[in-house]
């Protein structure tokens, strides 16, 4: 596709610059044409740029990879230009136009192919089959991860471990059945949870992989602290895992994500002004009280701020103290408020919080200090959510919705922690699209 795009863009740029392609294959332009192709092929052979795993196969990585290839190609063509005194023969405008067209076409086809492939995999095709060896909370998190991201295309085939009365109902089999099961079901990947598996058993699984051709992946228990990056260092022949316990706090988060938040929230506030006015008017007309309400929530690093929402409950709904909604049967919610909650319309004023810098479009749901104290007693991992700005939407909101009690808040917490481990622009866009689908279908809880 790149070679095809390169040649089409080179030819199209020539036609746009000179009005025809009659002299394109005359010397000296035919020389430049063949060098364009040879330079690109040379770069591909040296850099091997298309080796992505399914987890790193994102639009951001694809476009960054293309930008690097384009930079190397421009460098080679520049050297060719100097040695052949190209200023006498070639048009700078033609080269500039060819690169602009190629950059646009390359970005376009990469984006289209990526979206189609993710949709295709989410439908259950082009999947990789995997099993998990060693049963426990850590191993269940792998199954949960691939359930949350079906577009990656991994299909779960069961757990294997030593049988016991406690785990018998959850396992597909024990270690003695593993080899035959892998061969019969053509398993592609075996996840081994190191906290639950002994070294001898792990060695047998790795030895079997050389015979049957599956991939072995090791899961280490890093739960309890959040990692920015992991690398393997070798001390002679001894591998040592080097980790960083600082949250991802780089240019991508501080600048790129913030720029997207400002642009997106400003667009929603400007374009959605008529909708805001309509929702506010209906809220005022259907129940006594103001259209908007504000409430103190806890943001990044524990800093309190005032969150704004369309009022979905009757006024004085919390005269008896802080209380979570009990869902459809909650008498404090107005009839119009139930509709707004299902369609997420009550969340729209929070784009003002995003514009102020108190929230992000995508991030964990902000809570009140009263409930945070209770969550921390049950799950201290919640403190990691305070390392980032809270968001209007999140994995937890999409998969779980509003929590009716602290226990459900804790369950929703694990979805939001998963987001922190996979912060990326493509993930944010995917979650925004999923949120829009929830709004249109009225499936908000």
C-alpha cells in the first residue's frame, strides 16, 4: 500500500505541478522516480517498521511510525538531490506536494484499515486463542481485560491449575490435561501467572511451546503500585525486571491530552448550546428548582472542585446526608431526570469543568470525599485514581454506570484502574464513541 501510494502521489504531484505526465518518465525525472521507490524499499528492509503486536497496533503508533519513515526518506532524497545537483533538474514544489499527498494518503489508509480490522476482530473474527495457567485474582484480570477490549481479538479458552475443591468449578482442567487441550484447540498463547505457578511447571510449559508452537507470556503481580514502564536488564545471564513506579506524566498527558480536552469541550459547548438551553428549560418546567446544580467533588491530587450537572433529582434530595442513587426505584429522581441519566444528558455541563482544567473528557469518575474515605477502607488502590484528572466518561461509567453503593464503587474502580495502565489518544477516542452509543441507545445506568 505504501509503495502504491508513493507512486500515485509522485505522479499526481507531477501532473498538478506541470499540467501533464507526458515528460514524467523522461530523464531526469525517471531517475528520481526510481530512486523514490528504491529509497523506500531500502528503509523498509532496514527498519522493518510494520512489526506491531495487537496491543501496540494503534493509530498513534502507526502514524508515528509513518512519520519516522517519511523523515528517513526525505533525508535520503536530500542526499540524492545534493549529489545529482537536483536544483537544476527537479522542482521543489513537486517534491513538497508529493510528500504532502503521500502523508495524507498514508495516514488515511492506515486509519481506515485499523478501524476495519478492529471492527472485524470485535465481531469475533481473526482472533487469537489463549488460556491462563494459574488461577486467582491476577489471572482473572487478564480475562477481564480482553473482554473490555474485544477489538484486540483475543478469545479466552479457560483456566488451568492444580485442582482443588475451591477452584474445581472455575477450571477447564489441570496441568496433566494442558498439552492435549492446547493441541486440540490450536491455542495461540498461554498466560502463566507467576504467583500461582511453580518454576518446574513453568519450565515444562515453555518446553512444550517449542514443540507445539504457542507463545508463552508471564504475568507478574505488580498490583499495589502503578508502573510507568518496565524493562528487562541482564546482569550477566540473570534477567532483572526494572520498573518505574511513577505514573505516566509526560508531554502526551500534559500537553496533547489537554489540547484535545480544550478543543473537544469548546466545540461541544459552542455547537451544543441549543441542546443545553432546551434541556435546561425542560428541567425547570418538569420539577421545582434550578436547572443546574453543583456539588463538591475531589479532583487530581485530592484537590476539591465544584462539579456542574443538570439537576436530575428533586431539590433537598440529601437532607438526610450524602446518599447514592438506588437506580430506577429511587424516588428522589424526577421522571425527566431518569431520562437524562439514561442518555447521559445530565453530564453535559461538565464540559465547562473540562474547559476550566478541573476535569478531562476521559478519566475516572470524580467522587465526594465522604465516599472516597469508605472506598479507601475497602480498596486502597483508589488513591491511584487521584493521580489524574477525573473525567466525564470512563471505562467504569460505560461498563458499570452509576454505582448504588460503596461495593459497586469498588467494582467500578478496577475498570478505571485499567484505563490508567493504557492511557492513549486512541483509547480516549474509542471510549468517547462508546459513550455516544450509550447515549443514543439510552442504556445509561
